[in-house]
C-alpha cells in the first residue's frame, strides 16, 4: 500500500466513513490513477475534468456511478491533498427521479420459493420480511436478534446508523431452524468456505454475490419480467406496509431513512392510493359529457 493511499484511508477513518465507503472511494481513485498511468497527486485539474467527462461520454456510467466517482476524487483532492479545485463543484450529474420497481406479495414469495439453497432462501426471506438491505441481512449477527422483544437490532447500517426493525413471529422459527444447521456463535449466515462443515467456525459471513445470482436466476424461472433486484424486496416491503395503513413515520424509522421525503415515495406506489385518486377523478369528471 502506498503512503498516499494509506493517508487517504486514515482521512476517511477520521471522518467516520464506513468500511464499504472506504473501499469504494479507494477503488475509484485507483481507477483514476490507472486511467492515466500516474499517481493521482500528479494530475492536473484539466486531466481530472477530462476523466470525469470520459466516465460519462465513453463509459456511459449511470448517474449513481458517476456521483460515487466524483465524491471519491472530491474527498481525495480536497481532504487528503488539500486542493480546492472548482471543477469538483461543477460536474455533479443532474438528479434523476425514478420510481422503484415493486413486486406483489405473490411475486415475492414465488421467487423465494424457487431458491434451491436453504441458506439463500432464509436470507431472502429475512430481507423480504424485515425490509433490510442486502448486506444488513448477509452480515447479521446472532446477537442482533432480540427474540424477547421480537426485534432485529440493525447496527452500523447505511450512514453508520443503528435502528430496530420488527421481527415477524413467523420468521423467528425459520431463523432458529436455520441457525441449528451450523450453530456459528457469531454469524447467522456464515461463510461456507470450501465445504459446508466449516460454517460452524467461519469468521466471516457468506458472500453476497452468490445470493444475487440466485435471485436473478429464480426471477427468470418465475417468469417475472420486472427488472427486480434483491433491493426490490425492500421497496416492496415498504410499499405494502404503507398500503396496509402503517404510519409513514414508522416506516421511515424502520427503513433507517434520515429524511421523510425519501420515504414518501412509497405513498405514490400503493394501489390504494391509485384507487383513491381514480375515484376522486371519476367524481370530479362526473359532469363531463
């Protein structure tokens, strides 16, 4: 590891950035250096401008990917190198507003029911039943399951925030049965290693990539053409709770959203809301001839 990268990592640690964010930022700066074949502290502001343009026009990265790259180099140049370049405040991609894909309850359980490996099926059931993010579920520790209170204690979630999420009564026996298959003292979903027998002593959780591949495969097998991902299970959970009349602020707390504005998007996705709007429109246009 170069002294420059070590310094950047130390700066990120001082700012309290999560390990995942640190990995993402260092990878983005490394890609910048590899693009020019020199250390990133040797680049000019114009070269950085051309690189960010390259990501947009040549690689056709999404807005989210371009934003991550920008945030990474912005942190590196402003915090680690103490360079205040104007370009870093001018090139942020325009915000896009897209409604998330939502699966019906039947579609959710149809996909999960087709998952062949039991530990993948349980993990997806956990995500779908509690509205968790992918890594929150994969990295769940046994100690985070508060069965007496029927809650999950999500620790160091997105933004390094903790929160409690309700644990549905039907899910608890499933989690207990799954844990009895390996009895790892730390992880609910331990890494399999080269053989399943190593799960009891695994020191890291299972890898998320295999779970993502299994979800995409069974979604296709189920004949569902919606561009759904594992994160869609979280969107669907929130949407169906809102449709059932659950208070929006409570859903916001369970999701771990900082702003209620982020959560209000689920109001626009519910069938009940659409039906109420349709009825209102029919009443309004009753005199139309």
